[in-house]
């Protein structure tokens, strides 16, 4: 859950759009969300609850935050046994 003092406007202002990489997402009003074409609706790779609807004013992308900005962490890769590097 979000904390009581969570301010979505301030938090989204520092997020980066996953499509155009512009900094600064916003909470869309009902009209903006309703008029967004289907092609501009982001399909999240991961659903995170709770979430809020976020909108990129630069490119028009709409999606559920934080799922739309989530990037999986890359795990460190180990060398296979018996593998030796050629110098």
C-alpha cells in the first residue's frame, strides 16, 4: 500500500516514460484517459498492486504506474564449469 503521505503528482514528476524516455509523468484526467487511442495504452509486463494511472504528456502513453516503468534487474552471470577465456 502507499503511505498516507504519498503524493502521486510529485512521484510521477521524476519518472521516465518507457516509450520516449521523457522525464515527468502525470496523472491524467478522465477526459485525457478516455480520448487516448488504444495504441497509446501501455501493456505492463508486470502487474503491481496498488497502482495508479500515469500519462506521459510528451508522447501520450498511458499505463498503470509503477508497472509501466518497472525494469527487471539483471542477475550476474556465472561462468560455466570448464569454460576458459581465450586471452
